[in-house]
């Protein structure tokens, strides 16, 4: 398996996709080597000639996949021994209610939330169904163009919840607070893209469809002591302890998604791991932000210090260029750069598997469009 990825070249993805450059926010781009191995497994995976879609989740072969996927998560993120690694379903959106159902309901405390974007808002809305919520800071009035700062986390809060990367607004937390209460973070769109100190968090959750694998599985890394605090009754399917005690197989897990995630984590390891991929991600983001800064037709609304390295959001200086540039870029093979429907503008997602060649292609596209428009605007008079 590892040998397959050892010879992988990032530029191969351009050949795989016929010169299409996939900047989609999710489900997102996956390495060609991963797609190839996953496709093979769909047709025939094990010695019995079965597809990965047909294999029993109770089989010895799939139990090995679960164990290997957990091992890779622990290895790549340096997960401490007193944390459990769980594979759940329902996406990060299920975690919006599962977190407060486990750790807010049944207490007289309020949960503390940081409101820094669309998905933070959704998490707050769900938490309010189970108890009191204290929004310690918000950047709503600033249009979510920055990460709030200067806030205090109440020492009597049930927990503090934040979102590390705001996929829609294009902002990212590069520093996390020293929390006096359990620190819970939605890392759906930047997990495995940069190094983190897992020991600072009590619970990390992430939908897979950004940097982990295909949609269908949700990764949860949770401190065992946090789970052991829960004393009230919970539905089995919404109880973290049930998943821990059953090896994430209380019910049938998303077999294919977990298998593909295992392949993707092997690919990441073959690239040098999280530290190496983080350097590439910084270079890709810098390349694009530099072009946005010098190009007269575009600007990035996010505050400089909080600009996301995963989701680069930018806008046209003049509204007339929005649809025109989207049409132009599509002809040049740029896929998925239209901004979120409630925000508009453009968004280029620079996830791990996106090669720098695709970012350069987008930069070249932006330059060519600008040169074309400027030359049309300033035609000499005869």
C-alpha cells in the first residue's frame, strides 16, 4: 500500500483530471493514488473476491482496516494515549447537537461558544436546545472577516467550543486559548493540514470530506476523562462512550469511507506527514494571496492575520467582474471557485491533495483575465 504512494507526484492529478483544477470546498479533491486504490477495492478487495462495499464490518479484514486507520490518526496527530479515536456518522453537523447532549444537558452550567462564522452559528443554535449558551465573543458585526479576540472564557462554563477554520468566510484560528474548562473544537476543514497539540483539547471533531477522506465518516478525538464525566442517560447512537466501548462499531460503520480515509492517511504519511504538508499548504496560500494583493480586480475581505490557509475567499473589486470571471475561469479548467451562496465572490479551497500547479494555474488565470479587462478598458483613442 505504502509503495503505491511512494512514487506519487502531485502534478499527476492534472493528467488524472484532464487539466481540471478542483478548488471545491467539499467533498473535496483526493489524491489520484487514493482514488485508484479505492476504485480497485470497489470492484474486488479481499481474497474472497468481494467488493469493499460488500465486506462484513465484523470481518477480520475490516477490523484490521479500523485498527490501521486509528493507528494512522494517532501517528499523524501524535494523539496522547488517554484519548479515544472514534469514527462516527452524521458529519460535523451531528456533532453540533451531540456535544451539548453529552456535556451540557444535565448540568446547570452554561456552555461557552465563540461565534466566528456560519458553522459556529449552527453549533450555537443546536446547543441552545440543550441548555444555556454564553457567546463569549462574535465577529458577526464585522461580517465574520476576522477571528474574535480579547474574550474571557468563564471558569464555570460546561465547556468552550470554537471552530478552527471557517470554510465559508475564509478565516482560521492560528492560536487557541488556554481554556479553564474543556476545550472542544470543530476542525472539519483544517485537520491534518497543520500541526496541532491534541493535548490542549478535550474533544476535536471533523467531517472527513476536506482532508481526511470522502464524506460519510466523522472523526472524533476525545479525552477519556471527559466522557467519564457524563452521568445522565443518552440515546446509544448519541453517546460517545458507546462508540468507545464498541470500537466505533456499535452499528454498521461507513465501511467504504473509513477504508478510503485509511488510504488517504497513508498517502499523507508518504508525503512526509502533517509537518511536511503544512509547509506546502503555506506556500500554496501565499502564492494565491500574493496574486490577490497585486491584482487590481480582486481583494480578500478577511483580516490579514486571520486569513485561512485552507479556504481563500476573495471578491471582485467591481460587481460586473464576478460572473464574468467565473465564466472565464471555468473555461480555463477552474472548478469550484464560486463563493458560498450567502457570501458570493470566490473561494479557492487549497486542501492537502491540491497540487501547487493548480494554484499557479488559478493565479495565471487571474492575471490573464485582469490583463484582458485592463486592455479593454484603456483602449487608445484614434
